[in-house]
């Protein structure tokens, strides 16, 4: 198996680490049948990639064999954010190469220096939807399900492209990351309806960047640039023109998350 070097691990502070531990524990409580878990958001800049990579790392640290699949093939930043490089200096290959038929599934699964943490990276494509419609993604997920305790899949935001909905149909459940007081409530409801339509259960909502004096600095400014998807989508496609949710309405929407993240107030 090829090996990937991670040169920049997330370094959460004490309060953020506590919330990530809570998330990890409650993912375990979701049931042994919930092995393939998608982490997504409604619009860009909600923190889904940070949450998904952190969950992957925390599950591995707890002694699980976990594979992270970077399925955000349109605008992945994982290679830069974790400063990834191959251990043997060979060319970087990943999910997009496999789906296009250039390599086999085993060729794109990398081990890392963190025990139990494995990775399927990707390179960016302008339109990967056709690749996701084939049976190769099903074969990859089946392979990973048979070899790992958990598979964490990071997808593009649900409100801008259909990739996440397509992948959700193959998952055991999903976690929705919502940016507090920013994401339009109608957009969040639409995202939940999209995934309900393909029969993937909502495991919980992570209410992210919530103002709380305990956890100042959860995300440094600029961790997610405002132009994350600007090369591919207009503002109207991302739903930015909709009204922002009130604190009460968003809290009620997040009520379904209590089993997964009983109190998300510690994150910002």
C-alpha cells in the first residue's frame, strides 16, 4: 500500500477538542451499522472539511481503522490544508483517477503515519458527476466497508451541485455542518429534503462557529476563503440571496442533532 505524509495536522484548542471528542463518541453511539458516513454542508464556507478531517483523525486516535475519502472533486483543498505528499515521491493519484478508469481501487488508498488513519485523496475535476454515475464508486465503497471500521466521505456542498446527493444514496448516514447565524434556514431545510429523498438518514447536525466565549478562535480567519467555489458557481446558485436564520429557528432545526452532538455550543 502506498503511504501519504501529513505535514499539517489540525491543532484544536482544549474546548474545540472536547466537542470533537463528543462528536466522535456519539458517532459510535449511532450504531454498528453506520459505517459509511458522509459529512457535508449546504453552502461553502461552513467548515465541513475541517469537521470531516477532524472526525477522521479522532476516530483513528481512538483505535479504529478509518478511511477518509475526499469526494469534493470540484474544489478540494485537502492537499493544501493538510500539506499532503506521497512518501515515495511518486505522482499524486486519487479518487478522480480511479473513477476515470486509470488505476485500480487499491492504488488510491493510502496509509498515513497516524495509526489506523487511511486516505483516498483526489485531484480536482470540472464536472465529476458522470464519473459518480458509474458503478466504480459503489465498488470502492464496498471495498472500504469490508476493510475499515468507518469510512468518512467529504462531499461538495448540497446547495451548489448534486454530487453530495448522489454519494448519500450509497452511505449509511450523514452529518450536516451548519454555520450558525449565516446559513439560510430555507437552504438547510432543502438540503435535508434532498438527502431524505435518497433514503440516507440524518445522524445529526453540527452547529458550527457558534458564538461562545469558551471557544474563541475555533476557526482562524481565512481558514475557508470566501471564494471557495467562486470559480465554478455564481452567488445565486449557492443560495446566498436568502434570508439568514434566527437563532431560535436554527436551534430548533438542529434539535435532531442532540443524539450526535448533545450540546454544540462549545464550537464556534
